[in-house]
């Protein structure tokens, strides 16, 4: 830290995602169990033991909840600010961002097109046309990372079905918090991401150095199961982000670092501070890696598989389509519209109706009913739910995942010990491993 850092606005070290993660690990055995299953699957993808079945781009329907205090009119951000954010996401997750050429040459081969696009929902949960933006006045002056913004009962806005829509809450956050996400595997009623309005989009109230829309890119990275690139080990070099092609790095980078910044013996190239999952300024982060993309694939074909078929919300043409700079959803081969997925993902993604929500206490464990929580039974490597291989590769289709049940079972057994070790590490980090009644 330099003296000049002290005069800077809040940095991205106030992403609250790991605080939420640790709280859930401490509070919920269900969450711990689901995280173990999700990590198991991610490891299989990361290590090449399982390949993404998806070749098409998936388009994720988004609902943006603008929760604003009428006493501060600026909080009620304009539609154009929302659209500017969607446009950023559609560039960043497609490696189509114009600043990609600022990636140091040594990492350019690792740049990944994550094949994920985002579109404001065209249909609401009742099937009525919508612009995908919900505006809710609140009496609260600000929110924290306690999820209050996600419920009308606590001054926020209730989510739309979180297995069909990516819920994004935009509001005033306190304490310099820029945003936070909930990792896959958490309670459905709080699933989604929360972003400070002045760190959202590229226009309106968006303020430097977080006016590039990258807070949402970062938080949605978490929502798709990416960890911070330094592994949240407070500089210890002992933990990483579980992605092999991102260098192990000691701690978060902030501001706009100069290449190279070496830590944890990761020279000569050092920290990949240009990665969206670091804490650098919006103007200093430009890429996801291939390894991170695989991890997102594991999430989209596992815990968030519902999004591969859930875009019934895209059926009607949206009057508020993404900006012209965004890739065309119609050309993207997005998810199917009528729930009859042509690919092998149909079964695991056959979610119940959007209006049914299990209470958190009633949420099943990882071996429970698939599809009610976003953590599907297909996540459990011991319950490979996907039927046979491909042959369904039409537009919007998703080739069936591998059907080699026996191989998966054997892999799972081998991986089980590794996963347990990984989870134990995480639990040890939060000091909650041996607490009774967790
Ligand atoms: Zn974060």
C-alpha cells in the first residue's frame, strides 16, 4: 500500500462473496455437502477427466432489481445504465472486450471465450412481457452483505426463480462494499449477485475506478463458481483458486499494477493481475483463463444446469435488447425455449415450476430431489444422470455429456479423497470445521 492508495475510493477488496461463503459453510451442513459435490465435478473438468458437453453459447436470462431510496433519486439508475452493464458482460464473457490487447503477451494463449451471454429477461415468471428491470423503492439508506436486499420483507426485492434467471440486485451498499455473489450450492432464495449502483455499468451513476462494469463480471464469475485468483489465503501462498492455469499468487492486487508483479515464487511472469477475479481497477482487468472457463462449464453443466434450458424467458423478442455492440443472442444458439431440451441435459435440468420454492430448511441434501435448488442430482458424481452421448447438436442443443458411467464412478472414488482434502482445507480456513451443530 502506498500513501496514494489511502486516498483512493473503496477497492475491490470489499467484495463480500467470501464472507457470505464462510458464513454459509459455518451455518449449513447442506451447503458444505453441496460444495463438496460441486468441487468434485469442477475437479473432473479441470483435470480433463470430464469434458464440457456444451459447444454452443448459452444465454442466461437476467433480471435486474433496482432497489432505490426515493430520497436519493440517483439510486434509481436509468435503463441505459443497466443496458451498458449487459453489454460489458457480453463482451467480457466472450473475450470480445476491446481492451483484451492489454493482456501481457505471455498470457494471451490462456484467454478464454467462456461462451456465455446475458440478456435481460423478456418474460417474467408469470409469462408476461417484461424489460427485465424491476424497480423497488426502499426506506433503507443502504444495504450490507446480509442478503436483506434480496427480500421485500427486509426492504429489498424478492428474487425471480433463481434457477431460471440470474438475479442481479443493484442498490446502495454500505461500508465501501462493491458487491457480492452467492456461489452455486447456496440457498435458492438468496441466489444471485448484488452490485453497488455506482459500480454498475459504464454510464449514469457509475464512478471511477469502477465504471467499467467489471464488478458485475467479477461477481458473476463467483456466481459461476470462480474463486478469487489468489485463493483467499491472506498472502500465505498455501491455497489457490483451484484453477491450474492461473499462477498461484499471494494476495489481491489493487489499482493498476505494472507487469510483472511476482509473489509466491511465481516469476518470471508473476501474478495474473489482469484477471477478472483479482481486485484491480476496472480498467486493469481483461480476461478469464481457459481453466476458469472449464470451471464455469462444470458449474453450468452441474449446479446451474437449469440455465441450459431455462430461457423460456427469451421466447418473446425483447424491446430492450442488448446494445448493438453485444453479440446477437439470436445468433448465439442460446438455450431452448420450450423446456424440451434436445440434449442429454434435459433430465437433470427438468426443473419444477418457477413459483415453487422450498424453504431452506426443507432443501434436500445432495442426494435429494434434483432441480429444486440449483444443485442437481447430476452434480453428484455418484449419480451421473446424463443419458447417452451426443447427436443433438442443433441450434440451442447441447450435446449429451459422456455416458461412461463406470469410468465416472471410478474417477469419483479416486477424486473423493482429494475433494475431502480440499473441503477440509476450506473449512479449516474459516475455522468452522469442528464446530458442533454446524
Ligand atoms: Zn470477489
